[in-house]
C-alpha cells in the first residue's frame, strides 16, 4: 500500500493563496505500463494549481510531476503485481475519486497520430501487441497494420468502457482496399472483441473508432481528451475459459483450455501454482453438465452450456425446509455470451422463485428458502433464447453463511483543524448475522480521533464523528473504516466505483469496471480558517 501524504502549514497556505481547488481526475494516458519500466503520462481532469500529487495503491508505482501541465513521469517497479491499480490526484484542498490504471506484463505500444487513414496506418512490429490509444477528436479512427499468414487467427479486443472512458468503442478489420472483413461493437460489456481468420497472406488493418459515451444525439464517430482505450491484439494462445469452469480447491485437477490458438490436450491446474490463464477454484464439489438429467449436490457447483438456441438446462436437488439456499449463476464475468436467468421449481413443475439480473450485474443470483423438505429443480436459460459454444455458465448452490456489508457513499472527506466531521456508513446484514459490531476508523492522521460507534442490531445508517485537534497538522492520506467485532474480527467499509443511471432510457455510468470497489478511503486535514477581519469602525457623526 502506497502511503503518500503531505504536511505543512506553508504548503496549505501557499495553495490556498493560489486559489487551489480539489483535483478532479477522470483518466490518464497511456492507461497501461509494464512492470520494471517507466512512461510519461498525462492526467485528464482539472488540477489548479499545478502540480498536484498522485497516490497509488502500490508503493512500487511512483508519480513524479513534470514541468508541463498535467504531465507525470511514472515508474513501475519490477515487483508490482500485474492488473488494475487505483490512483488518486490530491493537493492541500482534498483528493479526487480513485480511478484505475493498468500494470501489464505485455510490452506496451503507444498509438501515434496521424493514423486515421487505413491506407497509411500505424505499423505494428508484431501481430501480438498491446496499444494504448486515444480517440482525440470527432471523426477519429485509429488504424493499425498487422501482417498475417493465411489461416492465422487474430484475436482483437478493446478496453475502454471498463476504464470509464468516454468512448463507446468499436473494432473493425479491413483489407488493403478498405473492405470490411470483420466488425464488432459490443461483446461481454460495451467493449468490443472480434476473432478474425486471415483468408490469405498479407497486411490487414485493425481500426478502433467509437461513439460518445454516454450516448448523445450525434451519430458521428466521437473523440476527446478522455476517449482513452487499450487495444489488445494476439495471434498467440488466448484462453477464454477452462472446462470445467471451476475445480475444487486442495487438489490437482485436469481442465481443457477453450479459446483460440490453444493446445487441445488437457492441462493440470492446482491452486497456488502459477498458470498463464484464469482458473476458478471452489470450496464445494463441482460437476459438469451432461446430456442426461442431472442431480446437483447441495452445496455444489455445475459447469454447463446452452448448446442450441432455446436450450434450457434442468438440475434436480434435495432441500430441507427452512434451510436458506443461495443460487449464483455466472456467465458474462467468465467471458460467456449468455444473458443468464435461473428459476426454481417444485417437483410438479410449479415456479417458486426466479432471477435475471443481480442488481447492476448481468449475472443471476437468487436467495431462496424451501417451503418443505423435498426434491426441487433449478432451471438455467438465456434471456434472448440463444445458444451455442459461447453460451456457457457456472451455477452454484450454496448454504450462505451469516454476512455483513458496509458501504460509504463517498470516498474522501475534508476536516478543518479544530473541527469535527460526520462520516455516514450504511450497514446491512444477511443470513442472520448477529454479532455485535462497532464502526471504527483505522490509520488516522496525527491529531485526529474518532470514538467507536455501536451498530444497531438491524443495521442501517451509522454515523462516526471524527474530531481534529486545533493543532492537527494539515495533510492528506489514506485511511480505513471497519466494522469490528468484540473478538477483533473486522469487516471493511467499501466505496463502490460502479455507477449505473439512465437518462430517458439511455444508459449512463459504468457498471463493468476493472476495479469495482475499494476500502482505501481518503482524509484531508485543512488548516483552521483565519479569524474574520475586525469590523470597520462606524464613521463619526458630524
């Protein structure tokens, strides 16, 4: 955890005099950097005055401001774990909301303008590449040339929506004459992916373009400073998923790799041993769907596939009266094209419960308690009645344990030295969670304190009062809020980065992000406000 902070009254007074405002960070470009390398990065948003500072969630990610506006030299240490990492911009006035940057093992290529014309594209040295780009202006179409052999399979995908970009990206492959050979707009999320098999040896052009997001009435290709994206191209092995989709923990398992350019022979996997693809491990028994009627264990999991359009899969199970069950049906998060739903029926076929989308997620989730001992069935289908090899799913029936969740509506607070601030958290319980809890703050700056607050038995909104001493030094840093049991067990309070709204039926916000939530909250201590100037004496009466 990178614990960056600033202190000093002189800094705070200097920035106040310069008219400082809380930074607003919307994006950075490029979005991806490899471990053991450095890059020049430009932040997007508003930062007055310059420079601000940047906090990162790993001490191996260091931002050093450059003289140019919003520019940083970013160094990523070799030991930084690949994947999304959160960053914030901050100054003496406060901190921005966190956004993601990506640390990627692959060599990073930077998109170079001009590359708008398919006849004069940016030439890539390899057909396997990761390009950090930006659709900079209205009508922008970024073109990249790759060389392919006949029959070679190219997998292309874009990350834009999952990075909270303003670009609703599209992908297209054209030949030397500009003829469209492959196109995709949306895949699992609003980001595109396509698989292209070269019909002959030669040069092909991969194009990235997009509409404005959130959508507007303008149907032109859009662009702007925040139209950032990451283009991934590969003619090497690309593993989409394993089969089965999940295997038990604690032992070796054999799985088949599904995807493109992958070996056909099964491979052995085991938790704790590195492999260059994602594997789902589970604490409960796992099975794979067959063509025959099947029985699921409770608790238990099943990897299945809707083989043809209109297909529905049925699994019977035994349940006990008043024993709470949870059904979780995953697909899109595993790369499947399925838009899943699930239904629970009794032995006579009567529907007892169902679910399509779990909140903002496209996955299905259902909590259900059987009305009596007996045999029941769970049915899986696709909302659009489609099927095929890409419509796979992972179903689990579990006995959910007692659980607690806590959420903060904001991720950063300001407090003036000598004052107090109220921090509100919403607590919810499920499955009979009954342990007494207190809301507490951890890793507070010097001069700050907060008395623990008891959480009501039924949960709800809880308010923690934070107090700053008059001599508390100005500064900003990460802190945490937790729910704490008397025995010391802690449950973090989280801030959701996901935002889902609509405007006249048009989707807005981002529900599929590389990082969906964080427990790394921010606190800024500001100097005491100067005393008011004495009132001017009243003019003397003549």
